């Protein structure tokens, strides 16, 4: 099952509004009891997508994505490309393309664009690059979206005891978005760790946290694992990992990303100690970045 969308995450994309209006006047609008309203059909939300990230670079000019309906009802899924941006705290937001901008959406083609999957059925989506002559070196990114299409329903006429009725059904449409990244020519990048600070919890029982910035340089995004371990001076053994985040991305559209890393134990456990913090790139051959934080 895919998890909420950052790399393969569920989001509420839109709401489908169905209005069933009686032909007579709506001067007196009565809401019928719940059992008089038509039930919504099951939403096709049990979709698994593999892999959760698409990267086309070097000699890789094509890739396949596998869809699987893990639900108990058939589902129709629409596949399309959209543009998103990363904020400084790592959230993803929809955006419009800038005039003259080239993104991955302009450089790939895929098929099919819509599939119907019964329970337990799978479908392969094939993606191929189409690189034009003279394309500048760099990274081009979009997001590939897999959106469930709800089953259409015919609005039911109001009962005889409710001649003036407005009936509203709100049906969520769920989707999965995964990064679609194409790298062309020479790309390079590096992450450095900056502005490390230790924050004691404001509420008793909450974990302490380590705040820092991941500062990116170069013409590509980076993906890596962030880890904090005890170096010395705490109640925990040196080398003990006290916090970890896997798959932390910093897109090439932002210079830095703020990260909060929750730590194991209580704030008192860290007093007078020293933490070692590392960022290990996972999709790029680069050195592990290391920083140290002395706690007072």
C-alpha cells in the first residue's frame, strides 16, 4: 500500500459534487433522513504503485511502473502528469509551469493513460524518454499521478414525502503522486548540514528534536538518509543511533530544506553530550556529509 504523498503518498485531490434536484420549486428545502440518501459506491483507493520514484538518466531511456489493485472492488485509474514544487519545509504543492519552462512532462511519453483493474489485477505503465536536440544539461522533474475514478451514479429521485429536496453527495477522489525525474548530460550536487540545534520538548512526554537545514548546491536534486547518533557524553552508549529519517529529498528548485529529526529518550539524557549527524546520499555517488552538535 502506498503511503501519504512524497514520494508515493495518498492525497485528497478533489471532491465530486452530485446534485439531485426535484423538478418542482426549491422554496422549501428539506434534508431527507440519512437512510433516504443513496449510498456512495466504494472508492477505488487500494492501489499499489511500484516503484515509488522514477529516475531516467544515463542509458536508461525507458522504465516500467507496476500498478496493482489490492482492494475488493474493481477500480478505474486515470494517469497523468502534473507539476509540483517543494517548499522549504519539504511539503509538495501544485504549481503552474513558467513560460518557456521545460519539465519532465515535455520529455517523456507513457501509456496507457487510463486502466481498469479488477481485485488483485495488475497493469504495467510504460514510460519512454524523447530528448530533443540541444536540450541543456540538467534535471527535469514532474510528478506522475494515479487517480481513482469514482463509479458514476444516477441521482435518485426524491421520495413522495419529500417533494422539494436538495440531495448532496460528497465523494473523495484519491490519488498517488510519485516523482518523475529525467537527468540529461552532466549533473552534480551536494548536501551540507547547517544550523543544527537541539530543542527540548515543550510538553512533557514528547521527544526532543534536532533541527537543521539541508543546504543543496549543484544542478540536481538529492535523496538520502539522515541519521543522528551519540558521539560522547550522554547516558547512552557511544555510537547509539537516536534518530533516523530515510529517503529525505531536496529538490533542485530549492536551495535548502528545513528538517526536524525526533530523538529517542528524554531531553535530560542528552545534557552535556555530543551528537554526530550524517546525511548519506542514496541516488548519487557522493561523500557522506557529517556535522557535530555539542549539547549544553
